[in-house]
C-alpha cells in the first residue's frame, strides 16, 4: 500500500501571495497545520498514528509527486536554518533556547544559557 499526502501552501488573500507555511492533508483530513517544515512534521504525525515505510507528498494543486519521504528516518530529524543553507538536525538537539537580553537590565543580573534555575516550594499544597 502506497501512502500519499497533499501539500497545501497557505494563501494570503490580503497580500495576494503565499505564506512560508503549509498544511498537509492525509486521508481526507489536515494532520499538519501551518508548518514551516512539513515533510518532517508529516513523518512524525504519521509515525504517531502507527504508519511506517514511505509516503509520497503530492502537490496540492497539480497532484504531481513532490517528495518521497521515509517516515522512520524523517521523523528523527528537523530542518534548521543556518547561515548558508538549511540543514537536517536530530530532533532532540533542536531545542529552542530562551531569548537572552541584549543589554543589561539596570543593575540586575541576567541569566546565561548555562545557568541552572531551580525553584522549590515550601509548605503544603
């Protein structure tokens, strides 16, 4: 059995152009919404639903094949923008770091990415 899904770019009628995000339709329902990385997001959604093997991603308007995706392999990676071009990275290494302040906060000490913040609660709940 060949799995197929449709890639549906999102249209902005007020600007008359497409966005950089896409929806993906599989088996008549949208399973990935507003994704910048629809191939790997589709693979994770299908793997979660118990599908394995390969899926063919079709163009939503023409129905022509765009990409053939290995579900197990693509579910483990994510596309990351770099200075020169996009690259694939493992999902567990793609955690977004919290934004850091660019300037000092008026004498208060700012946290760095390496600082560990631990909160404790004393008393009854």
